[in-house]
């Protein structure tokens, strides 16, 4: 049974909202102000937090700030409750890390839909969490025919790549399963006319290179270091033994399904979205993958304009003009190769 923390100073609203949630099958803990709510969150570790904004002792913004600073509560989905007069202040809350908001007065359907939606997204994010190298070693050690983890570890290679180094390229034979430990890697496909399209950006904990192993064919993509990287390479025989383990097989099926959905979404965007819309979505994707959710600073990242253009699927010149427009509109700031998103709401609402 999912646990929900409700932080609300109005007793009637608190009791009525608690009753609706409990009737829907949730376990509810109620707190009458932000300070009590933060204390309850640290103690109870709820699955979701619903919080009013205007409260005594500590308001909703203060509660969200404190919860985001604590590692044990930073990832808990957070929904603000707000009166209509406070809706202009909601963007501040969203930029601080709130996941959603509900405007008072609300009905039970609106409340439960918001709660169910946020819980589903949180569960999906947990399912998508990648195994670490230690997880890989542990699973390998449980597979029949592998004597102990030490011998498995001896067969792994840890390699370091400098920025712009090619880890493998289209046409190469697969050397094994790759796990990114440190740094950023781009996966792209080249056209015969010399144009590249970035298919995916990787972060530490991501596996890659497994499609060639599954197909028993040459690599159809290129992997290049965006910055200095450390990569673990597992030999093919260990990868194939991993696939005999149901838990590992399930993980790779999810990864493949996610890749298919991502590629379908990218094709739809290329077909129907404007360069402005695709540029906004590319910046949002970078923020989602590389922004520290515990940081209070705006998302900032150094990225070559050619790489960003290859993500968007447009010419570098068109990308630069679009970024210039975004800067003049106050959406981003630019310093050299570094782009800082200063108005995330405008990116999210970007029209085609």
C-alpha cells in the first residue's frame, strides 16, 4: 500500500483530502505545517508528498527546499496545493523541483488522477535505473559455471578514453558489453553524405554496445566520448551467460523497449516538429539526463554546437540561430560552449 504525506494547515481541507486518499486505498500521514511535514517525511519516507504553499512556521517552498537537500527525500514525488490566486507563484515551485500542482478547490477525481500519474512515473523511473558494475559482478557471480566474482573481474577491462575518442565505430566487430562508469558518451549514426544524427546520450551507469552482440553482427552505430570517460568492457562470453539469468534478461528487454520508444519519438519529432520545438526538447533531454536534482542552480552544460545540432537533426547554422533567438527571449544564457537554461517553463511550453 502506497504511503502519502499530506502537508496542509487548513484542518477541513486536511481531513477531507485525507479521507479521499484513504478511501482510494492509500495510507495517509497528515502534517499541519511545513516544519512538521519535513519531520514526517524524514521519518516515514512516503511514496508521494502533497503540500500546501501558504502555511505557518514553514511554507511549502521552504519544505520543498529542505526535502530536496536531503538525499533520502530528494527523489520523492512532490505535488503542490495552491489557491487560484497563487497560480502565478507555481512556476517558482516547479523550477525548485515540484512535480505537479493541484489548484483549490479540487474534486476527488482531479486529486486521484494527479496522485496516480505521479506514482506511475516514479515507478517507471525506478524500473529504468541501470545496474552498476557491482550489480553486474554480483549477478555474474550467481550464474552457474562462473566460480567466483574475482575470476569474472579478471576478464573485465577498464579503459579510459579522452574527449572525442572513438570507443567503437560503425562496422567494427563487437568487443563486448560496455558500461559507462565516468563521463558522457554520445551514440550516433552517420549518413553517407557525412551528416550525423545523435541517437542517445549516455551517463554513468548506462550499458551500450549490446545490440551488436545480440544480433551477432558488426556495430551499426558509433560511440564517441563527449568528455574524458572511464568504461568497463565485459567480454562477450560473460554477456551471453548473463542472458541466461532471468533478472538480467528482463533488464535488457526493458532497455531494448525503451530504445525503440525513444527512436520512434525522435522520428516523429523529425517529421513534424519545428527546429525551435526540437531544440527545446533537446535541451530538456539534456537537463533530464545530466541535471543534479539536488542542485539549486539552473541547469548548465558545455556542449559543442555541432553535437547539439546532431541531436536536434538540423544544420549547425540553424541551431545557432535558434539558440540566439532563445537567448534574446530570455530562455537561455550562453557563455562560450556553455548553455544555461534560465527559463525552463518557456522550454516546456514551446510551441511548434
